[in-house]
C-alpha cells in the first residue's frame, strides 16, 4: 500500500516538474527571447505575380505603334485582412464606401486565400500616395505591371484594344491560363495575335510579416520564376500613310484600304470616323468605350471588313468585263451603243468598244455585255439559260475574293453578298426569273454587297494580272520572324493574265481623261489606273467609290476609297486615292489643289444628277 502511494506521488512529481519546465520555456520564448517572435512574424509567404511585358507592335518602317506603360494594381488577399477600417480605406483610395465594400465582396467570392485585384490602373502619383499608407492595411499590396500606350492617334480599328478578362471567359477552359485581373486582347491585332503578344507570367515568393511588410525573398528566390515577355510584331502598315489618310478622311464617313499588290501587305487601314486608341488605356476606359459604342456615327463599326451590305457600283463593271473576256462573250473590240432605253446613263460618246466603255463607264454597254455572258444559248428555255449562266458567272466572281471572307488577320470580317440561283429561286420561284430580273448586276447594283477590303483586294488582283495574296496586317511575328504561312500563298482568279491588259488600258484612260481625273499624277511621272463608282443608297445621298493601283507597270500600291454619302466617286473618292498614292510613292504631295478640295468637303454640295 505504501509502495503504491509513493509511486503516485512520484508520478505527480514528474508531471509537476514537466509542467514547470514547459512554463519556464514558454515564458522564455514569449518574454525573454525575441528571436521566436521574429520568426513568427516572418513565416508568411506571399506569392507576387510578375506580369510579362506584352509584345510591342511596330509599323513596316520600324516606327512604334503600340508600347507598354507602367501601371500599378492594388491587390488584396482576404484572409490576411485584419481589423479593416473600410471608411479609412475608402478615403485612401478615393472611392465611395459602398464601392469599397463591393470590391471586397468580389475578392472574397473569387478566393479567400488567393490575391485578386482590388483597384487597378493606379497612376504613379496614386501608387506613391497609397503605398506609403499600406502598412496600416494588412492584406493589401501593390503589384506593378504594364498597360498599353500609343505614341500616335492612328489605326485604332486595326490595332484593337486590351481589357480585363471577363468572368465568362474565365469559365471557358480555353482561357485556363488566365486569372482574374489579367488583361487580354479584345479586338483587332491584340485579339488575333494574343497567343504571341501575351507572354508568360512569372512569380516571386516574398516573406512578409503580419503587418504585410516585406522581409525579403523566400529562400533567396530559389522558387521564383521569371516572366517571359511576349513576342514583338512588325506590321505592314505605313504609319505616315495611315496618318495622312486619316487626315484626309477626318469629318467624313467611310473607308480606305491600301494594299501592296505583290505581297498582300496592308499599307493603310482606315475606318472613318475613327478614334484615338489612347482612349482605351486609362481608368476612364469603360466610360470612353460606352460613349463610342453609343455614338450615332457608329465609330466602333469596323467599316473596311464589316460594311458588306453596300453594292460596289460601277467598279464591278471591271469584274463583268474580265469574266466576259475569259468566256469569249466579248473581245476588246466589241462595240455597243449607249441605248438608254435599256438602262439610264450619262452623256458620252457612242457607240463604244471595251476601252471606251471602261473609260466612260457606259451602263448600256455593260448591260449588253453581261447579257451576252449570261444568256449564251445553253438551253432553249430562257429561264433555264439564265440560271445556267448565273451559276457559272458566280463561280468566277468568287475566284476574285468576293462573297467570302478573305482571311485578313483582323477578327470580324464579313463575307459580302454575291447573287445566286438559290437566292432568286427563293424570291421568285424556280424557272420564274430571267435576265430582265437580274440585269442590275451588270452595273454593280442589285444583289451584291462588297466590303472595302474586298474592293482593294480586287485592285490587287488586277494589278497582279490575275492573282492575290491574302491581305494581312502583320508582316512578322517575333523580331526575326515571317508572316504566317497563310499570308504567303497566291490565290489565282479564273481569268487569264492577257485579258487584264485591255481593262488596265481603259482604267488608265479613266484617270487620264475620264471620271477619275482628280487622281491624275502624270505631272510627277506616275500612271494611275482607276475606276470610279457610285453605289446607290435608298436612305440618302449615294455613296462614292474609287479603286485604283499605281504605277501601271510594276504596281506598288492598290487602293479602295469608299466615302459614304459622297455622291460621286470622281469628286470625293478619287482625289483621296490620288493624294495617298503620291504620298506613298514619293513621300510628298504636289497636288495641293486636290487636298484643298477634299478638306473643303465641297463635293457634298454637288447636286445629284
């Protein structure tokens, strides 16, 4: 019994001694020795995302189109937020209290432990002010990154813009590499070449104390990864030509597209009205975006690739003549009288051969030439014969790039419209329509819709005597790269090269002594080949069209100018083309009288005939 009692006291004594030892040790750790306190304060590891530099974009001559500018984001990690004074935080970041609460709620909904943006795009001044006060707001820190900047005010529709990735995109598995707060291309080149421009994120692991103060790298940066910058892009755009074209189109509505025929490289891409791309770079991005989106002038509408409902007008007569030559329906000496009983026309010499018909844009001539092409006696039934002819004609029209997406490296391209037998069968019934139903196609009206890009590409086909390379706006990916493979292949039209020569000869006469005289550059030794057009517009004044290329031999530029409500191609569109051609080929402008005429907008006061 005494043995058991002694054993009990011994065990109690052991526990007592152990308790005293632990108590003394705890007192030493918490009060006497501060090293443990310091270790506790520095045992938090904070991953800091290192955003890569987005790839830069240059013009064809090495001028910077898109650069990166420093911006700062205020980040938050909800689990690290302690004793938050939301009113003081709202005063610090100069946001309404309810806005601050909503942002915190959004951050918690994303993740309690992962960082997310609380307030983005701080200026350098805002960063300096907020950073100095963050010690009182544990869980918040500043993350530096770059935003887009533009050292010019041009090319907004082609360049596109970047914006924060949307919640819907984050739910899509194809965006698995992105996180909330990341910026992504939303339109234009920025969207099309996102995979090359974006780069690869890095991360740095920082040791921070409970107050959020950084205490250095975790294990000397052993686990850090470097951000990899995105690839630079070299554009095909000539910035000087682009800026000059925008200068000429300022105050007008329409499009200008210029292409280097031998390569398919887009030299200028103008959608008017246009806007300064810098409007989409700051904290006012949302406000500016909505203002442009609601603009009654449809400023955000990317006209060169999306305006596909307007008919091409008389420029399409060139297509009709080329196909008729290929099919043997006409020859360069085919002569027709200007019979206005068939279709209305303006005053000019009559009768005319092919050269004269192109020069004077004779409507009845092309009415008769198109009829000879469509009704070739392949069926005794006139309805069937017309359907056969139209189907064969349509296949050839498509070979010029009409009625389909050309494949330019800008998202959103429309196909346009090319009349078909299926369309007329639906409207009129099978075997219930004939040439008299569709004759308006002969002069580029009716069931036709062509984008300004397709017009410029058509001029490249003519300039090349029968082929085009898919128009593209990026010449090289990477500092030593090349265009993507699809922008190096030739696409051949169905018309043989020799048939282009009489058409080109007629086009030269259009500019020398016809309706395209305002684009004449003979004084500087440049032969311009062009064609004017007027696209009928039931909602108001007709639209003006002019297409051209120059020089006649070894062409360097093909261009399409489309001026909405411009009335007459020779008055409003032709001088713009002539001015831009001279600027590109000679680096100067001598036809100042035409520049003055364009800027005066006097052509808007010319009464329609």
